[in-house]
C-alpha cells in the first residue's frame, strides 16, 4: 500500500555552528576589536562559555586576538568575504529580483547602467497597467529631466557625468523639445539633495501624467553599479517619503547594496522633486 503523505520534518542544524555564527556576526558588527566580556554581554552568555569558541576560531584564523587581548575577525574571515564578493554579479542579481518588486509596488521597473551616452536602460519589467512612456531596453535617460539621470549625477564622478549634462544644457533643440525650463543652478541643488537623500523623484516629467522614483545600488567599494527606477501614472504612484513606492524601492536597493557588501542608510529628510514646469514662452 502506498504510504500516507506526511509533512517532512524541519531540517535540523548544528546548534554549535549556529552559535558560532552569532559570535561571528557580532564581531562583524563591532566597530573594531572587542573585549571578551563585552562580546559575551552582547551574546548574553558567560565569558567562560564563549571562550572555547574563540579558541577554535583562532585556530582556523577566523578570529584573531590583538596585543591588548581583544578580539576581531581574522584573515580567513577576509578570504571568505572576498570569495563572496567575487561570486556576486550586481546586474544579474538585480534582474532576478525586480519582478517581485514590480508586483509588490504595482509599477513598471527599469534597470539602467552608465553607458557612453549616459544612463542606459538595460532591463524593463513591465506591469499589467501599462503606461505611455518610451521606456525600453537600449534607451537613454536624460540627465537633466529624469529621476534616473539625477541619481547618476549624484553618485558617479563628475568627470563621467559632466560632459553629458553640459551637452543637454547647451542643446537648444533638446530644451525646446523638452518643454521645460532647465535651470542649471536649480538642477545642481537638486543633485546635491539627491546625494543627501539617497534617491530622486520626478512628478509629471519628462512625460506629463507619468512620475518616477529612482535609487542607486552600490558595491562593496562604495561605487554605484546601477540604478533602479519605479515608474507609474502620477495618480497611482505614491512619491511621499514614507509612501509605498519610495520606501519599497529603497528597501529593495539597500538590501541589494548590503548583499554586495555596501552599508548604506537613507537620510530621513524630505526630497526635492523635479516637477513639470512648462515653458510659458512655448505656450504662447
């Protein structure tokens, strides 16, 4: 007779290894070498109980003891960290996750990297409620009138972004077609604010009725690798600093950055948004 279906028992781990993992996590979170008693207090264990773990970790060079008798992560911990980073691929891992982000926010998501012509769209995750926006793979985001462009301006070296920005600011045909008053001083202030906040938003620009929020993803060196942008109809996308689109995107990009070895925290202040400003001269 066939066996009756039963739920499989939960997998059992090795408790001592899990305890060792807690110890290593606290050492990783410590700002410098830490005393045995202080580490024990963080773990809520007796120093005598903690000491044998540290002896074993020292033997495998996972932990080292300084001349002052304090403890810190050792050379083998560094080797493990570097091996983890070598296995990371920021673009690949981002693409694997943006579908869930799109479903959670109910918005279109684009992924862009820096190319020869500026912010280049390399992936677009469509959503059921399509929007009338020319967002497609291979397209280029303008630096001066998009949230994505402002993020690249804020977090890439000026030597990379300045030529593209200057080209847009001096392109009279672009300014005429954009239907916006592009004030260089105001733009520079907005870029500085983006760097402070860690993200950028646009309302009704460069396309009326479409708004966006964009945020960077960093690697373990602190270098920006790519930009993730959530795009949707202005009436449906919540761009409040504590709104779903903003907080959801930031949680996503900060988690990616942490996975790539970068520690990043967003500033809690309110954003300065880029808002549609139709050139009155062109309306006459």
